[in-house]
């Protein structure tokens, strides 16, 4: 059990996300890649679902401080999805 990873790609990084998924799958991980074509408004329902069903959620985006990854983390923390008790 375990080893479920979600890669949440935003912007022009989908190819890198898919390559990372292939590498992780070869190492025994179950990987979901989600193409986050949305940033505003944040699809909170989808973020909740992904966080609840994966041990690790990684965001990949263009070089942006305070961007998409920050919004995902802020939402997940507010929902109690970062404290390891949601399972």
C-alpha cells in the first residue's frame, strides 16, 4: 500500500510532469498526472480529491513565487489536508 503520487502540472510543464510520472512508475509508484489548466479560480474540489487519495501531491509550474503551488498549499492547509490525518 502507499506510494501514490499526484503531479499537478500548471502551464507549459505537462511534458516534464509526464516524464516524471514515467520515471516514478518505473520505480513502483502509482502516479496520477493532472493538467491544471485552471489557476483562478482554484478547483478546490479537485485539489481536495487529489490530496485525499494520494500520499504526495507535487505541483509543477513556471518559475513563479506565490503562484499556483502556493495557492494549492494554502488551500490544502486550510482544509487540514497537510497534517497527515485526513486518511
